[in-house]
C-alpha cells in the first residue's frame, strides 16, 4: 500500500495550519515543507546511504531533520543521547551508519565520523530538493534500539504502515483531529515522542515541542496555551498534580487528557486527577508496536485501577497458558535489524509474544502482573538487569552481581545491586564506573554486599529472594 507523503498532503490541504510549535517559533505545514526541502538537499549532498542517525533533543531543528530524513526516502536511526560512548558505537556499527547528525548541545569531544554536528551540517551549501511523493506501508521509516533479556540492544524496525495503524487506533480511541495540539515532552528518540511527530503528520494536528520536563514550565504551557493532550509517565503526572495542588492553576479549557504510559498509576493519584478534572487515559504499548495498542478510558480509571485497559480497534489480545500477553496488530514491527530469526522466535501461531505477564478481569480489561524478562521501568526508561550486570562483571574485584528494582516514589523504580566481593568499594567508585559504560539512569546508586547470590539448580539467580530481602530493608 502506498499513500501520499503525509507532509505533502498536509501542506496541500491545510497549508496555513500550524504543524509544530516550540514555544518560540511556529511553522505552518507549508513553511515546514519548504524547510524540509532545504534540509533534504543538504542530506543528499552527503550521500549517506539508506539510513541516517539522529542524536537529538526535543528541538525544532531536530523535528525538521527527522522529517527531512523520512521525506528523502531514507530511514531514521534514533539514538539515545543518554547512552555511553561505547553503547552508541555498538548501535552505529550495527546499523552501518555513514552519517549521524548530532544536536550541538549533545556533541562530545571524542566524536568523529560518522558524527556531524548540526552546526557543521547547516553550513553545507545546497539547493532545496524535491521530497519523495509517496510513503510505502512496508518501507522502514525508523529504527529504535531496545534491549532484550540478554542485555544486547536490538534495532526495532518500524514501517510507515506500523506508524499509520498505531495512529489510526489511537485516533479512534481518543477522538483526535487536526484541531488538537499535542504536548511532546517525551524524548523524540523514544517511540512515545516520535509517535507524536508521526501522528501530527497523519492527523494534521499541531505538535507542541518542549525540550525538557520542568514542572513549572509545563504547567504554564498547559494553562496558557491551547494544548489538548499530553503524553506522560507516572512520575511526570505525579509532579504535575503536586504542582497544581500547590499553585491552584487550572489548565486551559481545551485540555482533554493525559495519555499515561510507562507503568500504571495508583488510586490516590487518580483520585486527585479526578478532583482536579484532569482525565487520564492509561495505556500499554512498546517500541515493537509503535506506541500504545491497549488503553483504558479515563471514565474507567478509578473503577479499573491498575488496568491498562482494552485492545484498541486494530489490536487483538489473548493470554497464553502461562499468562503471557499475546498480540496481533498491524502496528507490529516486521522484525529486528540484522536479526532475521528474532521476531519469528517471538511468534506463536501468528501471535506476538510480548514477554509480559498479565491477566484479564471478567470485563476483559488487561492488568500487567510483571515482566517475564525482569525489566525495570525508571522514569519511563527501560532498564534490563542483565545489561547492567554484564558491565559490572568486568569491574576488578566483583565476583558476582545481581540487579533488582526498588520501588521509588519519584521514578517508579530504581536499580539496586547485590554484590559478592571480598573488597568493599565506595558507592562513588562504582557509580563513576557505571557512568563510563552505561546511560546514567541504568547505574545503581545503592550497593548491598552479600556472601553469595541465591540460585536455582541450573545456576540462575533467584531474583525474587533478593527482591524480598530488599523489601524488608
């Protein structure tokens, strides 16, 4: 299936409608088209091949570059600026990038080819270039890396068709239209952020970019601008509610809902949202499904506390005998980069095995019971214990290490490490070591020394015992 290039469609049908707004500058779809044509010309001059990497913050230029890449017929490889140098290098090598554009504020001294700063890129002399006229549903629009249970990052392929069906399902659930204005503070290198950009093109709505989550700034935007929807993770929502209780500043009359992902929320917070007339739509999705595919109507939030809701229109859901969540959806990735057997291994009779364990209530609402792969979620970021453990196993003096999650009021969860060692290291030593090899949010701040790690007969760590020990402390 082919569709007209979504940017060209919006520029032709509603040229004067604002496409993107960063709080300082606004671009209509017609203006955005011209800017993207110029940026495409610069990209073409560099002959980067079929993929271009982006190390980007939530800025207007990053938004435009993302569109320039996909509108040039190339694939965006999104890179997380929180990653350590060696993590970035692994992903760049895996995706065989010949060009990775880097936000000037994110430039690092050790960066060489294929990295190019925005400043250097914008200095390239080039004429505007014609954008590709159509998008093919099977063409890969974007690649995002997500870690698995082994801790090795996998490049998730996301097609234009995946993005389209995810957007359609969301629209049918939320009732979105071109009159909406979606506040995007979620990182655009995450599917939660990039999906907003793609939906902006598909719906013809305005995307309101915010570079960083600062609760006072976000409250002002929600109060003074015609924002209708905002994507949040639990710690963002809690901070916004506390802020509003303190300031008593109400959001603008057009505001319709918070779209909550990255974990469920407690009844107390939902009750506060209800009192403050802030609808909350809880949802469930993943990088492999181009954002949410299951959602809970705000009207059901208090009655169904802990539930992520019911499948959206294009999604089918069932549970395996062991309670694993199985899905069918046209938003599902066609596979993983350079790993042709990985997706087939996750399929069973045409159903995608999510690796998450859950249950359905009598009304068919889904509840997530846990992660089969023991993943932690901290401030909306995924942390896999095995990835952290593999790094610290190289630290001289550490014999064994196991990482589990500790509940945290602000971040949801934070990683805690249990260590077997004859030596005692200062937390600062271990934290600094972690910072050299891992994104900062993955690095444990708390280290507990034990004589040995609990294991089963096959030698696998019995994490639930460590979890119980942690909960008692």
